[in-house]
């Protein structure tokens, strides 16, 4: 069995879950916003982000599952 490269995890900005950037990218669970790539745990979080990135990236937003 081949070991996976232990790349740093990314934090889903919507729910706060740690995700593998490589897995998220392979599954189409990334979005670009103002030159930054964000990675998501699932389709629901990606859709929430895409609908209103400003709300999710607001300093007073608290990620929650």
C-alpha cells in the first residue's frame, strides 16, 4: 500500500473541518475568491461559500458543523 504525502491540511471556512487540499481539489471542492483558493469538506459547504463568500470570510463569522 502506498503512503499518502502528508501535505498540510486546509480548514474548510464554512464548517471549520480540516480537509486535504489534494482530495478537495480532486473532488471539485475548491473555490477561488479574490486570489485565494478555499477547500471544502463537501458540496454543501462549497455551495454555502459560493453563495456568499463575504459572509463566510467576515471576521465575526464562526465556522460550525
